[in-house]
């Protein structure tokens, strides 16, 4: 049987796509089917559908992308009506994990990957090759036999992070090297632990070193790492730093000639209580980045407690002071419009923004967006009172406040209306 796996590619999803393809390329399934990446799914379907017995179209979807993808998903339904069982539509990523039912019944996908996707994807493709029903695949949602019924198969075991490369060698996708997966914190707005588990897992130093060498061989000297909390590497629980493990990681990576190592800045951040003198003594010896991304989220300790952050605003001030002392520019993130936030809480956040900025920190503003499968999924989208918004705009004009919080407020409203209409 001639099979094509057609992956929707765009720059936003390039990193997650690289991790999925890395696993696929490590399996024998990869060599038994054709695999293509494209930004133009429909052009490929028009040209290639007659050549294949089965075409599997795969999308990685975040909730914030729904309004950009909605027209495409409607067109896919039209192609599905024409091609019928010849076309299999599969969605993975944060949104299908959070809302598998809506992904199947409203967006029109045949299968939604729930949780980590590396091995699930391989099993889906293997089932298609063997002409087996997808109900035998763990970790997916499918349309049931009754109307509007969605069946979720048995939960899959967590992926062994040592098993697969961090990059797609075949397609030349070299994302930041993932060194940690999972998060022990229960921040009520965040999907991360609900997708990847509250149990933290790490890729070993030997693994990281091996692949950093490969990245350098491919001409990629700047090495970036990705983790929910960049300074948590090696921590047994993920809740206290392990400076010695962090030192060993950075020392081994830095021993590779021509490397320029980044840790604690984009695309990761660090929790404020992990910015300690002991950690910074180590990090400053090995990294080249001069910025640290620090998640504060609110200037109100009441809000921080209610959203499950498990740190205080005092921890943020201490982290900023230490970062500045060690020559870093701290980039501190705040979220506006969090559930339960009062004007008094917002005033405390404004106060923190001004004081941290006066110390020398850069401050970035974001707007709260409810996401499926989080405790705040039913909360209203973030909205800032007009008089506070005016003050935020003044801070932005003065260069005190950065970020896309204004656009995100519009996005929060549009996306929330859209995905809740799919429930």
C-alpha cells in the first residue's frame, strides 16, 4: 500500500514538528511510507491524491492558532467528503490534548493525539500500514460508534527522552535542545504539566553533549536549550535547584569547541526562586546570553497564591537584584487579566513594573488566555480596565513596558469565543 504522511509546516510549529519527526525518523515506519512537509496542504492533496492509497494529513495545533486554521479545517472536511477513507486527518499538540472532543466533532479530525506525540504518531502510521483499526493505538481520541461519541484510548506511558534525537536530520530542523520535560508546579493557566506530566524528566548530560556536537558539526554554534524552567535541570523534584548537575551540564557542553551556550533566556524562562547566588556563580562561567527571562506573572502575592505560582513578588525582586548584580538584564514577564484579579492587584502589578524597571529590568506584558484542560479553562479571557490600560500604554511609550499584551487581549477574546463554540 502506497502511503503519504503529509505534515502541515509553519514557522510557529517548526520546533514541535522537529521533535515529532526526530522520533519518526528513528523508526522503521519512516522508510515504509513517504513523508513530506508543506505549507500548502491542499496543493499537495490536489496533485498527489491519485498517486497514493492513503494520505495522512497531520497538524500540530495550539489554541491560539485556531482562528488562523479554521478555514483550512473547513476545507479539509470538504476533501474528506470527496476522498473518504483514503484521507486520514490527525491533529496533535496542546489544543487537541486539551479538547479532543471538539477536535474530532467540530474541527473534523479523525484522530486527536492526547499527550506526548512521538510514539503515538509512530503507532498510528504502523496501524495504517497494517490496516488495523486506530482504536488499538494508545493515547488518541477517535469518533465513537454513536452520534457525537468520542472515545479516548488508554493513556500512553511517558516517552523515554533518551530514545530519540532532538532534531530532524532528514529535514534540517534544529530546534533548541529540550533538556527537561514536565513541570511539578500547578499554575492554573498553564497546559504544560497537563500535557507532559507533573513529573519532571531530563535528558542526560551524555545525551545533550552528543547532540550538541552534532549541531556544531552541522554549523550551528549557538546552542539554546528549552525547558519549562531553565535553571531546574537535574533537580530531583523540579522544585529546588541542583547547582552541581547544572554545572556539569554546562561544563560538558562548553567543552565542545566553538559553542556559544544560552540558558535561561528565550525560548525558555526561569522561575524567580531558582535565581540564586549559587546558580548564577555557575551559569555566568559558561553562558553567553546577557538576559534572563524571569516569570513573575503578577505583582500581587494574593494572585500569585491563587493561580498556583508558589513564589512571591519578593522572590521576583530578589531574583532581579541578583541578576543585575551578576551582569544580566532580567526580562520580567507579567500577565494582565488573570482570573480573580482586582484593581488593587493590578495596582500592585503596576507598582512592581515601575520599580523593577527603575532597577534596570526589562518588563514584558502579556494578557491571560484561557486554555483547554487547565483549571482556568472556563475563566473569562483577560481584559484590562480602560484606566489601567491607559497607564500601561504610557509605560509602553516610555519604554518601560514591552510585549504584545494589547494584541493578546483581542486574541484572547476571539480565540476563547471560537474554541468554546466548538465544545
